[in-house]
């Protein structure tokens, strides 16, 4: 059954028992049991260095910038396809074609629609103690129905593109990109941390087909065009309906991506110490347990 068949099951009320059956590895009442090797951001192994050189020679015709020719860029695609160079090449070429068709290199130079900016804010402030950029979003307040009702679906897609391209800038700026240095000290940060506050997310939002599709667009675009840039994800203040949303999200994500999601409910004692312990509390939003009253960086 595909994800939209699953979605219809939710709408018809047949999904509650399945969602609460305990067969999902991540639950809203959990304490972040989901784990990951986090290998996506680690330096290449000896074997991976060999694959990087082979891969670069295969796709050099579409590598039009120094960043795209770099080892850390190429390694993302290799790892995303489990070291299968044929699949990695197909993935990369499809993505480069998509970037050209959508003029992605110019996305950050174009103004976003004012309605979208005001309705769907996100915040980037500092890094964790290991140097990964941290992005904070009040996801529960991102009511996708507003964009749809306003006829702003195209503008929202522009926003999604901007969202990911700005993340790439933050990642590049977070580490000293030193080319193809083989030592771990030369290997840059290539991933970020995503904190989603799901307070205010409602069942009415979940059962709106177009609204859910718009929200899931982030997952599908990540997997297709921004592989291996995610270090960890924290879902906090998750409502009781979160297992239903996860049933729709899971098929869109690679298993190793899904394993990076740590899910917490509304008990702040479970997740506040974790967020405060991973980064300077003065850089963390107050609604997430930090000391920063007003986010200084918006878009």
C-alpha cells in the first residue's frame, strides 16, 4: 500500500489501531530510542577514497563547481546509494538536471513571497558543540492549509527550495572545507541538526491531503537532492496523532535517515536536558528549553 493509500486509511478512521500497535520503531511516547551510526558525516574509509576517485571521473561532466568536485560532496551520493556507483551516478545526474531546470543556483538571490515568509518562519542560530549547524522550526504552527487556501502552492515550493539551499550554505560555513585532505582533521562538517517543535499540530491538518503532501515534500526533496546532510532530527512536543504522521513519512525516507529521528512527547523533562546539553543554551530558543528569548536569525 503506498503512502497516499495509507493516508486515505487515516481519513476513513481505519488507521488508529495500526498506528498504536507498537510495530513502529519510533513512538510519540518514546525517549529517543532511534539510533544511527551517524556515518554520513564521517571521513571516508580507504575503500571510499577509491570510490570517490572513480565516481568523480564518471560524473565530471556535471561537476561545474569546486564544491561539486570535492570529495565530501561526492561521498554523500556514494553513501546514499550504499556504494553502488551506478545508482549513485543516476541519482546525481537526475539531481543535477533538476537543479538546472529549477535554477537552483539562483534560489537564494530571489525574494520569497511575503505571505510565505510570515506564515512559515524558521530559525538558524549557532551550532551544536561538535560544530553542526542547528535549525529550529515550530512545525506544529506551519499550517499548510493556509498556503493552499491562499493559492500559494508555487510560492511554497520556492520556499522549500530556499529552505534547503540555505541549509547548504550554513553547512559550508560551519566547517573549513579543505578539499580532499585525507585526515579527519581536514574533513569538514557536512551535516546539520533539525529540531521540530510539533506543538499545535492538529488532526485537522493531518487529514488535509494537500496539506500533508506539502509537508511531506520536505522529506522527498531531501532524499532525492540533499542526501546525507542530516546528522540528527529531534521531534519534540509531539501530539498523540504523531504515529499517524510517521506512517506517512517513513516510506519517503531511507531507513538510515529515518533512524536519525528522535521522537519525544510533551514531557519537557525528557528532551530539554538533551537539547540544552548538545549546544549553548544561550543559542537555543526558549520554547525549546534554551535562553534565547527572540530568535535573531529568520530566513
